[in-house]
């Protein structure tokens, strides 16, 4: 079962409802089961042998985006994703995880990504930075990846991309928790990145998160440092290596992706990029640290219908404030929000917008 | 999985037809989630590894019409229906103690109309209250209902037990804020209360349902007044020599001006909770008071407040502590900040006229501290909702090491509640101020009403002849 | 290296812990984790043992440690032993070492015994030495790296002024510094395997120890007084601005470590 530490968090969350209003899955499904407290309560019941960890419970643990809004709202610092992630490990260990999830895990083990396809190569030789494209961008948002690379070229940055870019481990970690298998995957990636001796610019904040938060804990730091692509681009703008565009007379709102917002607390760079691309800015409710998730690449993989609804919820947040332009700089949010662009609305890739 | 009869599956398919297959569940784990609400006893039960009360079937309607269909089915088969909003009630009101149907209304979370000009908002009752407030805030307005459970509870839950928020002294509680309601009766009929709450067109129907805790019908839509966010909101804290002086001063303040927050703490709470959260270190009776509205009016009100405070010898603590309290107002309710198991605890809140409220404080304190010494009980209290005619006490008992055995703990728990509530009733108070009756206090309802209970019983009998609505709650 | 035993200890996660009237740490209801140095020792052991060796983890504590021990089995330990007995509560380092030594003797022959160099709750660092003495074995403390070859062991030791390389023979007791070897995670297969391995539970009687040899009674030292350097829980301001945050942190650090 789950670790003592995860159980401690579950037992603290089981009688507390304070974060339920921030749960995007709760909002879309209206199920009491989809609250951090319900998931903590169930794990506590399993521990006390009042309930069994069965297929239904395993399924419930996957009805969560691991968006971490709950943790960020907790005045005490408890972390529902900690026990939900470990419960996923338990589901896999006990062979109770949903078929749709197991299918994705098989794909990752085979190809490194949930899509089960060979990752398209963006290989190029450069000497200033190593750009890490990531699985979601390479397969689902290749234009965004190309746009970033073009942007760097425009700024005079010589970027290298590995011919065979190893998976970071973030997808597998979200699917089955942080197990030794994920750590081994991460070890391969860390080794490849470190061999270049170049600072790493990471396009997908999901990859950046595991590289900066988990890799050091697991014993392999990226020696030359990891920067998010957004922070790096904002820096190029600040240094005058990229030029700002003329105002477009269009108002847009930035969607803060889960991990950029909550792991990195990085909000300004995306907004600086948006302004430089010529947009006037407005804000959606629940932006910044408590931004409402619009779904993730992994969650889309096993529950596309729900993720589409969740992304739709974010579009509603946009249109309610009288805005029609959603600005993103993350391949996963790009992918999710593209699922259901309302008529008359636009989804803008900020890397492309700066070209 | 328990073997069920053929009829069970017949009824389930009828419910599925009413709300959609995906919105009906009989899964063991989903049912288990509804066996614990915020009631201490349901938590204790779970903590001891015992299974609390579970519904047989969970139904999640998406519209008023679907609620109506479900009620018709339930009424025909005489199946108990317990409505669940957030499950954050402390009185066990949402626990499905009679099994049957659990109606989770959170899919009904739509905003119907936000009219800033006329000053109202209409929404479905399954909306989380914080979401409603967020939506109204987006336009620069507020419902001004800011309870500590705002992020956990639904609009329907707040109405069901007539909840109250921290700004109540200025803006009132749920029954002051609600303008009209749509209700599904137990027979499935959909009714509306009159378009406005104040009139001489026959008895007002809103109070029949607000506070009825799901025993008379299901509120599906509600209209609330909204107000512009105040131009200014200022916090000020004071320290009185003791709670007696505090009561006198606060009475005079609320009879003179209209603060939004008046929170007067007894010494036991001042030196424990207030010290822990906002770091205030002195003995005495702590008061934090908030004034809000137009700057000019607030300035004039503050002057009056300062004069009264001075008259009662209050130490002026300035604005810092009040601001700290306001910033931390919900921190008190997160794990490790609020009481939790293995402790036993309860909030014996009650409300009375100004001449009785202090009497109740001392009577309740004595009865709890004297009779339950052997358990090492602590008694703390504050008064946080004030009217020109009276005030409430938010008195709590806490036992750090209660009996481990859940059955023995239940007995002690109920003995304390009986004693505390009876002390309130004997001194001009009522069962409860703003948490409701629920399962926790159901047995004491007849003591409170006496022969007046027949009025409610008549309503119950006529509206819910089969007694299917939230059985065993509220003494009905 | 065939048979390795690793001593591990569960310590509080939080720095805010309470002690009872006899100055014993209250461990009920608090969040515990395996001591970081002990985790290093376990990883070193797993690497030395390789495919054909065996690693036994041994701990002393409450019965609640059974499931945390299972986590260590899932990470690759082959055997887990829990010594639990109310009579052992409040043991000082000597009484602890006596119990551990009795267990080591009972559990069989080991080529190597590894410990963490010290636990973050007691911070004494005495148990490895006392255990070695009780077993009549040599002891090397503060190891950073550990390698085995057919002739013996090579150990790098951390000193205040640098490092020291030692050669040693087995059997011996070695204590490892924290973070020398990041402990591997439990793997899916490891977790499945761990389910079928029972955690062995021993008490004082099983070890042939008398009550006066255990716990408070069996301790040579006694805590007479304790003083907190942190007067109450501190709630610093929450800063979102990095510069302000750093300033506030500096202030706090000056206050707690003048």
C-alpha cells in the first residue's frame, strides 16, 4: 500500500474540504468522489481495512489531473497529489489500473511516450543551449517546438536538440507514480542531457518540473542548469535580443499551466512574452498560483472526453470576462485547449506570436 | 458487493432513465464517501475503522426537472432521500442514516442571472458558494456571505441550515440574503416562492424551506441580493479586562452603529487560539471589529466605536491584529490548526437577547466544566454574530484524550451536548445559532419547541406524507 | 559480499515534535520517515550485495513500522526485521545497541553491518560504535563511499578537514553519511515481491533480554532536562517576492541562531 508519509497526508486530508472549490475535475463531474478529501478518506478506509482497494478505487485515483491546485491552497501544506500518485502505483502493482491507463503505460515503456509512436526528431547542432522538446510537444504540438527553435535562431542563440531525445520520465511518473522504473528512465535522460554540458532550455514545464524537482532528489542533477523556455524567452526579450512587436489592438488572457504556476511560480515571463507579441492583457479568474487547470497530455490520453470538458471550462472562464483570445506557451495546454476552441475564439501560441 | 433484489435493479434503471446512466452509482467506494461528513461522530466512526451510514444508490441530477423526476420515483416507492451538497455540515445533517437515495446536487451549478443593476444573482443550488462569490466578485459585487466553509459548501447547503457568514452583523444571514427560491416538493411538484421576500401578501414561504435541512423539499434555485464591494473595510482590535465588560461594550456598539464583524473572545480562547494563529500574547477578552462601506460613514462609525470602547476601559490594539485575523480567517480551519481526532470537540453555538446571552455563557461554561472534569474538558467561547437585539455565543468544548472506544465516546459526546444545550434552553437560548440541528441535535428539538412543534409536524405531514425526506433529522 | 545487515531508524519528518514528561519523543500520530543516513547505508548495501547477496534491514520501534519496513523490501531488501516491545521504550544509545546486537546475533552471520552515521532526531552518532563493541567487531564511522573486492573493503571516510581512505576486512560495522548513496525507489516488481515477504517481528523475550537490559531501565544515561531553542511555532510572513522573502528569511535566521 501507500507509504507512511503519503498515508499521513491522506489522513490529514480525509476530514478537510477546504480546497474542493479549486478542483477542476470536481467542477466538471460534480462527484463527491472527485475531491481530495474523498480520495484521502478512501485510502484511510483501506488502511483501516474498512474498504478494499479495488478496480473502482483505482479508477477514482485516475480521475485527477495532478494539477496541484489543492496543495497550493492548503494553509498547512498537505499534498493530495502525493497520496493520489502513490495510490496509482498501488493500482499498477495490484494490476487494478484501468485498461486505458495500462495501455498508455505500455506505450511509454515501448516508445517513451503515451502516444505509442516514435518521437519525431528535431535534431540540430548548436553550441549555446540544449533545447529539450519533450514528448507532448514533439508529437502533439510540433509547430510550437519549431516556433521556439526559430525564435531562438532569430535571437542569435545557437540551439542544440538531441537527435534521439530520451523521455524525461514525467509521463510515466504521472501514470504510475514515482517508482524505480521512472527513476531509471530519468537516469537515462539526465545522462544524455549532462553529456552535452550545455544549459537546458525545456519547452514543456512538465518536463522541467521533474528535472528540477525530482532529478536532484534521485541523485542526478542537471549540472549546467535547467530553464523553462518561457523564462528563457523572456530573458532574451529583456536583453533586447528579441524585438517587441507593434500593438495588435487585441486583448488576450494568459493561461498559466499547472506546473509553471505551481511548481515554478512563474507568471511574469509568459505575460512579458504576450505583451511583446503585441497583445493587451486581461486576466481570467483563478489565474496565477491558483489557475484552473485545462487538462494535461497524460490525462487526455486516458480520459479524453473529460479533459475536453475541463478545457471547455477554461474557455468559459475566458469568454465570461468578455475576452476571445487565449494565450499559451505550453504544448500540453495548447493540445488540451485546441480540443474545443469555441466559435469566434482564438488560441495563440506565444512562441509563434513572437516570430 | 451485497446481493440486491430484482426490484432494486428495476428502481435503479428507472432512476437512470431519469438522470442518465452515468449519473447514478451504486459503487461501494462512492457510497462509502458519503458516510463521513464534517460531524465529529462520523469522523470518529471512520477513524475507529467502522463503516458509517451509506446510501444504497447515488443520484446526481443536472436540472430541476430531473430532481422532480427522482422525487416522483422516490415518493412512489417510499425510498428515503437525503440531499447532499458539500457534506461540510457539522451536525450530520447530510448523512444518509436511513439509506435509500443520496441526491448529490453538485452537477446543478449553473449561474442563471447576474443583475448588477437590480442587485441580485440567481443560481442553481449545487454551486460551491465560493464559486458564486467569485462570479459576483468578477463584476465588483459580493453576496457578503463569507462563512469559513465557503470553499467547501454548496449554496443549497448554506440555505438548508440557514447558515451565516463572518460579515453577518452588517449583512445578515442566509434568510436575510435570500430573495426567492425554487423548490421541488417531495411529491415532485416544482414550486416558487413569491418574487420578493417582504410583503403583506400572506405568509412568506422562504422561511419554510430555509433552515428546513432537506426535510420538507429540495431547494433547486435561489436568488440572492448582491451589494457593491465596500469602498473601505477597516479592522480594529481591542482588549477588555474580561468578557463581562466585553459583552456590555459590544451591545452598546451594535446598538449604535453597524459593524460587519464583531468578534469578542473569552479569555480561554484569547490565550489559546488567538495566540496561536495571530500571535497575540495578553490575557483578557480580545475583540476584533470591522467597519465597512463609504469612507466618510466608516470614519464617523469608528469615532463612535472608539468612544464606547474607551468608556469600557478597552485597550486599543490598533489595526494590525484585526487585519491579521481577517487574513487568517480561514487558516483556523485547515488540518493542524483546527481541532481534529483524537480530540473530541463540538460547537455549542446558540443565540439569545442581550440580557440572556452572558447568562448562557456562564451557565454553559459551568455545566460543561463542572460535569465533565474527569475527561479534562476545556471550554472556549467567542461571540461573533451580533444583532441590535442580541448576540450569539460560539462556545466550544474540547477533550484532548476522550474515550478511545467509539461507542463510549458517543455516549460522553451526547451527554455533553445534552447538558450544554439544556443550559442554553433554560436561559432563553435556542438549540443552535447557525450550524443547524441535523442528526446531532435532532433528539432535542421537541424540548426546544414544546407544543409549538406541531406546527412543523403539520407541515411535514402534509408536504412529505411518506416521511421520505432526510429521515431522523431535525426531530421530524 | 554475501550477507549484509543494515540498521535503520524511523525519525520525525517535521522539526516540530513534542516530548513527554520523561523527555521521550512522542512518536504517536506524527509523520515518520527513514533516517537519511540509514537510507544511504541501505543503498550502499544493495549495491554491494548485487544479485546473489542478501540484505537484511533491522529496526527497533513501534508496531506501526511494519508497513514502512515493507517499503524497504520493495526497494530491494531481502528480509526485514522489526524489534518491537513496550519495555524497550526510552532506550538510550547503549540500551539500543545492546538490543540490536542481540538481534544481529540471533539473525545469523553477517559479513557486513551498515548503519547511518547518526539519526536526525537524537543526533548522537553513538549507536554504530556501541553496536560494534557489543559484537566485538571493528567499526568505521562517517563513510562516504564503500567498495568491496575479494581481499576486503575500501572505505572513504569524511573528516572535518578532508577525506581519509581506509582498507578493512570483514566482518565489520560501518556507518555511512547521509546522501552518500541516494536510495533507489520501490519498483513495481519489487512491490509485488515485497507483498509475499513477511516482516519478522521480535520482542525482548525472543532476544533473551531481561527487562532491566532494555528501555529506560536498561539505559546508562538519563535525560534530566530539555530546552527548546524554538519558543513556539513561528509563522513568518508569506512572501511572493523573492527579495523580500530572502530578507525575511535572513531575519528569522538571525533570530534563531544569534
